[in-house]
C-alpha cells in the first residue's frame, strides 16, 4: 500500500499542539511535515523557529500545498469556522475539539459528504486510547450493549489525590492546573461538561445516534466534601467521574456523574491522569482499555495517529449512522440509586421512588434513594451548591 506524504497546517500551539510537534519529530514512520502554524498571540515565546508561525488563517486555508488542517484550539465556534472552511477548500481535517464536534456533528457530516474529505478526531475523546477507531472498525451496533468509563484525566487526577493523599479539592485543583492537566478555568472538566461532550461522540460511533449535548445529564465533582470521601472509605468504595451509555432494545440511556465504585471494579484502579473505557457486548462481554487522558504527548499521539491514518486515505465509514434503526432513541426514564448529602434541610424527598437509608449528624446528613433520571436532572434542589449527588455503579 502506497502512503501519501502530507503537508500540515496547524491551528493552535498550546498543550496539544506542542505535544503533536514533539511526537511528530520523534515518529520517523509518519511522513508528514508541518508547513505553517496559525496562532493568536505572535509575541508569546515559542519553543520552535518563528518561521512556522502566522496570525493569518488564510496562509493555511488557501495554501494548495497544505493537504491537512489540524485544528487544536479551545474556541469551539472559531474551530467550527476553521474546520468548515478547510473542508470546503478540499482539505482533510484532524481535530481534538470535543465541544465543536459534539455541537456540530450533523453539519460536519454534511460537509464531509458534500466535499468528499475526511474528518478524524480520535484525540477529542480519550486522548491516547483509540476508542473511536475501535468502535468504528470492531464493535457491531447490535452486539454492543454499553460503553462507560473515566473520560476525563483532569478530574481523575483530582479525585485520586483527594482520596489517596487526603488533600483538599482547592489544593489538588491548583496542582492539576500547574501540571497542565486542567485549564485556568476548570469548569468544563470539574462540572462533567467535557466528558459529556465526549459521551455524545461515543454515542454516535457506538450506536449511530446523534444527540445534542444539552440532552445528556451531567454533574461534576466540585461539591465532593470530606464527608462524602469518609462515607466512601467506610464502605470500601472509591469515587470516579463516570460517563456511561447503555443500550436496551431501542432505548439508550446516557449521563455523566460522580459514581461510587467498588474496590474490586477494574475502574477503581485507574488513577491520576489516566482514562479507562469499559465496553460490553453480547459475546465478548467486558473489555477494558486504559491510557493517559491528559498531557501534551498522550493527546498529541492521538492526533498523530489520525494524521498517520490519513496517509492511507482512511476515513470513518459511519456505518452505524447510515444504517441506524430509526426507532433508537435517547431516554431519561431509568431509575438510579443515588447518595444525596445535604446540610440542614432537604425539600426533594417527593422526587424519589423510595428511600433505602437515611443518616443525620452534626457533621452532615445524607440519604440513599432511588430516583428517575429525568426527575433528578430537572429538580430545583440539585442546583443548591450545598447538596451533592453521587451515583452507585
């Protein structure tokens, strides 16, 4: 098989862009060269020759020698404009922007079909874990029953430090930011928004279902307290931010929330900035994939993998979407067992199907009950910052 030689135009040279440059320099087997890098701040010190850089996006988008645009910026709206224009100009695209992809998947699929150019985005989901390629190439829709796991390395790093080293949330958050695992504004990570975008992409490649991000319930880790951690320790549990989707006949459920995990569970041993994905199917049962989910080189390696695939003219076939069962739908009617911690009063007991356990003390109060996901997501009390919710696996 003949491999294509590629010239790359890169948008963004932050953590992922720098990581891509490093791994591209070291990977002799990938025949691709960076021609130009578009950046926002030209005066910022850079680790490579300034001849590579420009602030004019059209130096990349209008250059006929550049066959591949690699989009690695934070701004999802600007990213969509760049990717759209690149595809209209007949250029293949590699992206790591999960928000942009999750919010614009129908438009991107239309552009891909109309202009006959590939769009690859392995790095948008679990960094070094090749989950999209596996879902595309290996798992049949009818046999796959669930995908779940730790989709965010930043929050896993924070939770691991809090649980194993008994450090406070603010202290660990700052360490994650200093290491480049979390942004200066960590909201997308710690509130479960980032893994929700990733779950949207997983739903598409696992089952062919396109879902708007706002349709998926997400809850983060920022409210986890010492009281919650002590509850977990006493019951030989740990806490992970878990994204999950399950298929039962024509119904799919999906959400992202902190979850109590038994110590025997394989995901309990996925710590620090690592991600872990569990796939379940009818015949192969459970399979686990583990890899680094944060950092420059792990994410850069996933981008490089897509670039390498393009040298062989690879593209997603999206067979599950093309042959989608029209009866398949996302539902939020399933009942879940949850732990609710509150301070003085709780006004939402009527939302619960039943209460299994209840405890009150001067240091805090909690109860364990069963609730419909729809009622939980649309309750008024869940917005109270003094209330925390953790699911049971």
